[in-house]
C-alpha cells in the first residue's frame, strides 16, 4: 500500500512540475504551489491601458492579473468561428472587477467567484446569468492548466414567468415617440431624422435594435423594396421586405443623410452627430429621454425596453391580420 502511495505521489509531483513549467512559459511566476501571484507593480508596468493614478482608461481594457489568459481564451473561442464579442465584453466586466478588488492571484478561487456573484445582485436575473456564465466558461478553461482552479456552479436561469414582460405600445404612444424624435436637438441636424427613422424601422418592420444599427448603405435596396440583414440573431442573414411607405421614408432619410456624409456603400446607414455608427449607450439614453417626454413611465427593470417596439410590431401586425379576416398562419409563413 505504501509503495502505491509513494508511486502516486511521485506521479503527482511530475505532473505538478510539468504544470509549473507550462505556466511559467505563459508568464506565470513559479512558486511552490505551481501558480504565482502578480503584484500591482507588475500589472502597471505591463498594462498600457492604465492611466496615471492607476485609473482604468476604458471599461473594456483588460488590465487584471488574468488579462493575458482572458485574451487567450477569447481568441480560442473566436477560432471556432463564433462571434464572441458580446461575451468578451462581459469578461471585461470581470477583469475590471479583479482590478477594483485588488485581486492579483492568477488562480481563481471560490472566494473570488462568490464575491463577483454578490456584486451582480443588483442586475436583472438574466443579466446576472449571462455575466456569470462567461466567467464559468473562463474558469473551466483555466482549470485545464491548473486543476486546483475553482469552477463555480452555474447560476439558475430565471423561468419564463420571471423574465421581463413585454410592454406593448399603443398606436398613440408610438406616434408620440416619433413626434418627440423630430424635436431632438440640435435643430437642423441629422439627429432628429436619424432617431425618427430608427424607431420607425423598429416599429414598422420589427427589426432588432442591433440589426438596425449594423445596417450599411449597401444593405438598402430601394428598387426591390427590401433590406438585407447581414448578421442577425445567431449570425443568420435574411431579407426584410419593405412596404412602399417604409421604403419612401427610408429613402427620404438617405437623401438628407447624403448631404451630411459621403455615400459609401459600406458606411453606416444610420449616423450619429459625428458621422459614425450609432452606439447602444447613446441610443438607450436618448430612448429613455424621449419616453419621459411622451409621458411613458420607464422603469429600469420593468421597461418599456427598446426591444418592446419589436414586440409591439408583432402584436399590432397580428391584430391587423385578424381584423382584416386574413389567414394568420398563412400570413406568418
């Protein structure tokens, strides 16, 4: 029995030694435990994204002790052809958390995971699940190199009745939202027309906000009366047919847009004031301001979300088919 124990211990020591060498080749400091610790000085001297005083220059700059490993993990996921940009942004939050909490140990511990989970409590349940899910994926990746690295249990995702309930706008509320968009400042700029067109598209054709913001000039086919969505949900491309009124409204916006910015096929269709593609934070902030102007109560967890314009499109379309005596099943197909 003792011989077997000595043999097992020897095998474990060889594996541990190999692991130390492997981690050392990745830049880790070899210690008696096989994993090293980084100090704040190590990170500051090698992190170009750290401003004077140690403040992070950007929420998406990876500056923690795990920055290198996180980058390797993201590159590995992208090799499979997966669009991992959203998950990479969520890992950026975790990286920022490690810096804020002054955690410099390369091995993820249970205490670190529990602390991060507590920090997420203020978010919506689904947001908590999404952020913690990518961290768990990272932990599983790190455990391949370090068997002692902690892998947390997956968070329970909320059931369907616990998720956000869609807010269905009335036609009057949609009209008020579009009118308020035209009153945006600066007067005479392209901004009022941009948001009028954006919200009009969300309601009239049910396009997703991310899809609308990603549209380029070359994706609009006025003669064929259709839009091409190159990267929709799950990276699927599709065509969206336009009514004549929607096509004409979009063409009017294009005519105004061309006076403000060059008409290059691959340039964004919807522009901000700096002649660049719209950003999510700016669009959401403008949306909330317009809701307040229209007298529509907006709550952080109860909405109405901007995605609810897509739900409103679906409900209003179904009601219109029903009122017109259309075969709804055939119309959906």
